[in-house]
C-alpha cells in the first residue's frame, strides 16, 4: 500500500482533486478545536485560581494592617508589625495567617463535600456565572475594606468562587457543551442533524476515546454506585490529602515564622516572595503533564512531608543559613504540590469508566481541600504556641 502522499497523487492524477480535498477541512477543524479547547480550559483554570491565590499571598498584609484614612491599600507607608509577644523571637501577628487560609478554604470544602450529591442538577452556565460574580465581589470587598473582619468576608467570597469553579471545570473536562464562546465542539457532517450535533458536543475535551454520554450522565448513578466509585478513589485521595496538608501547613503555618532579619527584605516582603515562589512551582508542574507522568503519587506525599519536617525544624532551631536556601525549598515544594494535583486527576481520568468519570472528578476534588482545611486548623494553635515562646 502506498503512503498518504502517494494516495493524494493518484487521486489528483485521476481528476479527483475535489474528492481528495474534502476530508482535509474536518481534520484541520478538529485540530483547531482541540487546541482552542485546551487553551480555553487553561485560561478558565488560571482565572478560577486567581482570587484564591491572591488572598493567600496577601494574608500577611490583611492581618497586619487596617486601612487608614487617605491610604488606598492595606499596607501603610511605613508598616510596623505588632508582635503578639514582645519577648518572642518570632515576629508574629496577633492572628495567624492560617485564619485567612481557613476563610479561603472552608467554604470551598463545603461546596466540594456537597457537590457529588446534587451539584450536577445545576447547569454549568449558572455555576460559572456565580463563580465569576463571587470572584469580582471578593476583590471589591477586600479593596475597600476598613477592617480585618470585612476583608475576611471578601476572602470567603473568593473561596466560594474558587471551590465552585474547580468542581465545575473538572467535571466539564469529561462532558462539555460549546461554552461561553471560548470552547468549541465539532460540527456534525449533516447540517440538519441536530441529534448528531448534540452528541458531537458531548465528546470528551481531550482524549482518544469517544463517548456519547450526555452532560450530567452521572445523575443516573445510584448511591451504591457512587459509594463504590468513591472507594476506588481512596488510593488517589489519601496521597493528595497528605501532599496538601504538608504544603499548606508550611505555607500558612510556617511562612510567617520563617523570618530572616539579616536581609534587605522586610517581613511582609519575605512572606510575599515565599508565596510567589510556591505558586511559580505549582504553575510549572501543573503544566508539565505531557513531559512527565507520575503514576505513584504516594512518593510525592512522602517528599512533601519531608519538606514539612525540614522547615518545621528550621523554625524551631534556625539552622538554615540563608533565606535563598529556603527559597529553593519552597520552589521545590510548589513543584511537588502541582505535580501531585495534576497527576492525580490525570490518573483518575484515565482509569475511570466513561459513565463514572464526571462523578469521580468532582468527588476527588475533596482531597486537596480536606488536606488544606486540616492544615489550617492545626496551624492556628501552632502559631499561638510558638509566638508565646520567649
């Protein structure tokens, strides 16, 4: 048999150019739609996490300062931190940054906990609309806030936005319509075939297997089926819980206490650099799935717990000689966290049947949020204990 080029030449020689060129546009259209959809979901995920990340990165500023008349930011021109204990060797706020973490994660935890039970009954478009409005409201409320309490209410709105958006977009990767002008689906070959168009619009976003299942098909699963699927996810959920517990215990429990006085960076600036480097590591590793797939995510959990032990020991003994060494550890922490997240959901997508995939993706969302919530609850008493040490 001849290759594609030879076949093309034979069709051209037999005056079949029009016939030969017919299959080309659908192939090109399919490739274009694939990349457009991939970029679309990338942007949706980026926007969805934006408010959540900004609130955590600004946690130290939110808790350190209240807005003063004439100042349009939470950072005073010459900020002077108010230590919890003047004799403490740590430069502590009166409230741990874990308070912002809890305000930023507990509403998300509630949404993800209830999502597998009935969120599929709400169409995707209203979910995205509510998520967007909450994100916008969170920035407005925090920007014009005059108190920490009001700012924390804004953080709660950011949490609602992020939690609802994450559940929605992860579920949407299994079954999706043409969506808000950004995501496109293949057009049917028969212009009059509305049923074919509906089926075509319901194919998986990225993958080699086609599915004719309709969006929301998980609604047909019984409680027993849901429980069976959930039990099969435990092997993925437990490592991800551990990874996120360790990294957010570091981020919101230890970052504030990892203060180096022998640098040109202020305490608030050091905290922001820690958060930025962590997020940079997460961003890089979440975008690396096609370069490196990790099946055994429990190894990432072990490495992340080791990071926690190293940095907790430094808070207690102050043995690390330079802040730049801490910078490297935090960047590495972010790489592990992002890799654990993306590989966990990729493994679930590959190893879950078509009819269970939408439910599985929504149910597994609980794992990272559970780990973060536990870390925040434990970081609060740790902060108070360490900051009362002389």
